[in-house]
C-alpha cells in the first residue's frame, strides 16, 4: 500500500514538473532551436545579389571557408582563445582556492560578481583608457622614467588576450570556487602525512578533486572567447581579427549571409561539443562517487 502511494506521488510530481516546465521548453524552442535551424538552412543556400539569400541549394559557403585566408583567421582565433583560456584558468584556480579557504567568502564572492552588474562595453572602454598611448599605464611609466616614449599596449593580440582574461575570469572563478568549497581538505592532510610535499598534494590530490569545476571553467571561458566580437574589434588590431569579426563583416559589409551562417555553425558545433563534454564528465564523476559511496557503505556494513 505504501509503495502504491509513493508511486502515485512520484507520478503526480512528474506531471506537475512537465506542466510547469513547458514554458521554459517553449522559450528554448523559439529563441534557440528555431534560430539555429534558420542559420543551418541559410548556410546551405546561395548568396543573394543584394544581400540575403536565394532559396537554391549551394555548398559554396562551406567551400569558401576552406580558403587559406579564412584558415589563418581560424588558427589565429584558436591561438588567442587557447592562450586566453589558459591564463584565465591559471589565475582562477589560486583565486578560487584562496576564496574557499578564507573567512570572508561572501565578500570575495560579492567582488567577483560585481563585474556582472556593469555593461561589458563600459569595462572594455575602461581598459582602453588604461592601455591607450596617453592612458594611465603609459603616463605612470613615463612619470617613473621607465620609458621615454609611449608603449603600444593597445590594438594588438596581447591587448585582446589581456582584456579577454579580465572579462571572463568571473565565469571561471565561480565554478572552480564551488568545486574547491566542496572538496574534502582532509585528503590534502592525508597526502602530507604520507610524505607528499605541498605542491605534490596540490597537483595530485586537489587538482583531480576539483576537475569538474576546472572543466566547467574551461567551457565557460573557451566558448565565448572563441566567438568574441567586441573585444577584438575595440582593443585588437589587424593581427587579432577573429571569427566573430568575420561573421559580423559578412552580414553587414559583404552581405554574404550563407558564409556568415556557415561560420556561425562552426562556433555552434564547438559550443555544443563542449557542453556535451562537460555533461559527460560531470555525469561520469557523479557515477564514480556514487559507486565509491556504495562500496564504502557495503564494507562498513560487513564490518
């Protein structure tokens, strides 16, 4: 009787969940799935004479993507994205660790979240005022007599990487902080008791233990930087032209919508692959933890 009641309650909860979940599903279909289908279809159509598309099947957009000049831009985009992601993770791991071990977690979380309250363009313009030839950084260097002329900090690849790291550090710190906060620090003490040095215990115990947070941070930084447009446009130069810039130029200047759609599909595929990777990694880790917990309970029960 009790089992039947539990089954009915479970079915009732599932029905209620389906009822309350359909608005989110409708929103997802209208604002994500439908535009994605349109972009996919446009990538296989012919370019219109005056912009737009002609409803004729064509693979020209994907053939154009194979041109050497576009290949160089893709490689450049990957280079900037990978370097920016690496630097972001290297800064985020110790920052998240310090936050998790601090008594002032709330304050530090507040400081990390503050940038989300500010428009991204305002933050980019702030960096431009710092890195410009007559900006704060150059003025400080010249006042200290460390340089006699302006140093070109702006409009190059280094500026794009620096500003990208700044823009996406909060997206990396938060998932890593969550993973570190849940980590069992007694494992580090056990590793030290067994003779491991502090760096060894960090790299062999802590890093694998917060792997899910690091993977999430990688995805949350790599994907948006890979498709970035405003950062390379405002602080980059000719040597930092990226995929996002190609898409906008193909839509607004050359009016080649199929090519823009094809490049958009590349970014979308990479994004979906990244999300699938993080989902699989987290699910495997959850299954492993469940298995280990069951084994520990079984051993404890037999004893």
